[in-house]
C-alpha cells in the first residue's frame, strides 16, 4: 500500500538560524557523522533538543493536535470501550494522581494513560499522519498528560516540546518500516506509538541520552496492535496500551532499568522482527529540520480517513439535490485502492464495524447528511433506511485517484445521474481543517459531557498551552464540575 504524497510546505523557514543543537543532531545526521545507530542518534536528539529549536509553526501544530485530542478523548470517554476498560482495572489501581478526561474519576497515571488512549481513538475521529496512517496524539498525549498531572508543575512550554518530540519519534520510526510493516498486519499506531509515548514521557522526566535510549529499547520490546482487531474495541486498546507501556518504559529507564541501546536497528531487534524492510535514514535524516508534526491532519468525520472524500461528496450531493433515498437505485463509487482494502465491510453490524465500511459511509451520508459520531453508532449501523440504501452502494477501484479523492454518482429511479468529484477532501494536507473547525469539533464532542462554560475555558486553554505554568489546569477543566 502507499501513503498520500506529503504536499505540505517546508515546515522550517529557510532563513531560520541553525542552533547548536540543530547543527549537532540534524546536520551531522544528514552527513552520516553522528556516532551510534538509529536508536542512539534519536535518543540523543530527544534528550538534547531545546524548546527554542522547534519552529513556531511546528509548536502551533502541536496546539492544534492536542486540542483535537482533548475533544476526541472527552467524546469517547463514555463509550463502552473506555467504560469497560476503566471498570475492569480501576479496582487494582494505585493512588489517584491523574484524570480520565470527560469523567469525574481520577486514577493512577498508567491507567489514566490507558483509558484516555482508548477514549481518544474509539470514535476514529483522531488525528492522522497520512504518510504512515499513524494516529500520533493518542499514545503521546495520553502518556504525557497523565505523567504531567501526576508529577505536577509541568509547564505548558515543556509539555508542548514533549508532544512534538514524541510525535517525531513515533512517526520517524513508523516511516522507517512503512508500508511493509502495516501490510504484515501490524496496527502501526500501537507499534510505533509506544515509542512516541516513551519519548514524550522520557522528555518530561528529563532522561539523559543513555536512559532515553533504554526507554526506546523498552518500548521496542513491547509491540502492540494487530489489524485483525479493526472493528472491535481492541483497535482502540492499541493506542491506550501504547500510551501506558511507553510511560512505564520511561519510568523504568529513569530508575536504571537497562535495555539494548540498539533495540530498533539491532540484529533481531524491533525493525527486523516486525517488518520486511527497514530504512534507518527515515529515523535519523534531517533531524531538527524536518518535523513530522507539520504533516499531521485532522478528521471532520468519525471514521477511517480514506472514506472521507466519499462522505464529503455524498453530503454535497444531498445538500444540492435533496434526493429521496428510496428513489436512489444505486450509489456508484470510484475510490483509491486503499479504500476497499481498509474499509470494505459490506454489512457492518455495529458502530465500530461501520467505521470500516465505505458502503455504510456513503449510505448514512445520503440518509442523514453527515459523518459524525452519531452516524457511526450502533443505532445508525442498524437503521433500516441506511441498511437498505447500503445494499445499493457499488464501489470500484480507480488507481488514478489520490487517497483523498473520490467520485460518487447517484442513479435515481427516473434515470437521472447526479455526480460529485472530490479532488482533496477536507482534512487532507491540501485542505486542512481550520482552527475554528477544530474548536467547533471539540465543542461538539464535549457537549453533553461537560457544561458549556468549561468547554469554552478548555478551548481557550488549549490554544494558549504554552502560557500555562502547570499543564494540569487542562485536565481540571476536562472533567465534569
């Protein structure tokens, strides 16, 4: 499988002065002069990078990603997956130091990381790094916020730095084995996300290069996530487990627990075991110059991102023509090859399964006019009007289409053909969601969970994270009063 071409502009201005850290960890990495293997080079960069080394545009993208994560986590906090996980494990938890966003309960940091990671992903509404299909913020933010809240006194500026570096670690490691790793059946958000969680937590703990390398090693030995689980609660368990395990890896490394310091690239190491291809240059190349957070995207619809162009086309057709679903004889879709590979479930039985059905997505968008959380619920998946129309959806592969493009034709009983083409769906790199759209998304997801004044305050705090003396303030406002 192939990923969407990264068409975003260079995230680092060409006239940006190169700091000593950038010179050491980016220039030398490009020249091949940095000592050590990929694990060691990455650990050195994660431990030594200063907040000032991160461009303003990249830090802004971390604000956007974190705000999106907060909304998704609150929105998923009362889903059965999050509820069941907390109910099963809370009786065995330690001191209540960290919050479950969207819920009144507090628990220990590892369990908070697990449950928040589950909640953030269960709606399939979270961010996507299109080049790897990793959902970066789930593992990283879930681990980082739980640790920051438990420790106390973590500034917003330090927190944003940890987020950016965590995303850098997981996405670069993901790129080094993608797509072969994903094609083997691994859920890359879990398997690579654990590195991001370990890096972010290690950064907040102030790990030096040696301990950071060990944290990455401990992460490497715990790959989590199988694609066979898609359509079940266990899919959302993957970023949750990655968050909790990555946090524990950093804590163990801080305490002196040892691990192989070439765990990623070493003989019988992570890369060799989980993939048929490994490119270490994807991990070490352009460190400090290319930032993967700049290539993150955000979903306007609560389902697999490859379905989004189909939903957008159907929503547009409904708005323009108001077709009666009972008069539609067929919905003809032309889609990228990945669509049927990832979302080819023809007859989903549950809301979770429907998120992987392009047939359901097209039908529900015509019947209900959207693709939000409600359109991918158990109720929507069994709605008789949706089910009936779903059976009349036909999908064909068009390899000339980009992953963010689709064509949709509605064929009506009188022979009328209504056509809509989407070249780049909203939420793609070329049509990113606006700040206002992300704020509205958080507000919609949190409505009914939090009182309106708390939601408004939460949005404000997310936009100005770096002014906060203690990031725990966000967790406070993300809980019901």
